[in-house]
């Protein structure tokens, strides 16, 4: 196991909007007229909170049925998220994939830690070879824990058998990065592939 000048012995990546571009607007902009209409729908059904329940392990069958019961006039749009979920994925973020590959070639153990429905992650995992570069992937929908819950981070540390200070956590969410920092992880808040590359160089990792 390699270690950088910063003492990093494991690199933990978030996936959504770090390695894979995801946005429900990609789907709903095809079904509704204008950005405001999409925003109004997502806010009306409390989409973010509802989607988090799938990330925490609830099945889409149950989640869709419950939300359709609450918003029957929106049922077609709600079902579309399950049936056409693949259309919310724009594809890999190539700059980050290139950084990931360089870390792999340098010998850093790589881990994934993602808030993602187990059902939907199974659909996307087989599409991108870079998921096979990870030594292990921790998916919230399988573990029924989601960031920024500190229990998720502690579970990962236990499985890696490493102290937090020897692990670098990379995520686009400020809340998730702050939670990791409080536990003692080294952290980078992801903004772009170029920014990530530069920060890793500064740490002597690339």
C-alpha cells in the first residue's frame, strides 16, 4: 500500500457528480416545459427527500407507489423517474476518470462511498469499466446508511482498518465533506477534474 507525502493510504471517492454526471433535470426537462416547471414539480413532491429514501434502501416499487398515492395528479411524472432513470445520467466525468486512473496506476487503494439506490447502481455499475478499479464500493442503498450520517463513515473506516487521518475523502457535497472532516478524514471538496488534479499534486499524490 502506497502512502503520499500527506500520509494518505486510501482514496475514497463519491460517485454522483464526481465520476458520473447525474441530474433529474435531464429527464424532466423532456417532460415539462421550462426549468421553472421542473423546479416546481421537484419541490412540490419533495423529490430530494423522497429520493434519499431509495438511497437508504427503500425499493423503487414502494417509493413510487407511496408518492403516487400522495400526488396522484403527478403520478405519470413520478413513475417516469423509475422507468426512465437512465436518462438522468449524462455519462462519466472524463477528467475525473483520468485522475482516478492515474491514482490507480500509482498504486493507491481506491474505494467508493456513494449515496445511491442499490437497484439503480446495479444498472449503471456494469456500464463503466472504471468501477472495476475500486478495491471496494460502499453503496448507501445496500448498507441503509447515507452520508453525511457519521455512522456511514465509521463503518467504512472499520472495514478498511485504517485511521481516518490516513484516508482522503473526495465528494462534491459540502455537507458530506464537512462530516468527514469532523471525523478526521483528509478531504477535498470536488468542483472539477482540473481542481481535483491540482489538489492531489499539491499533496504529492500525482
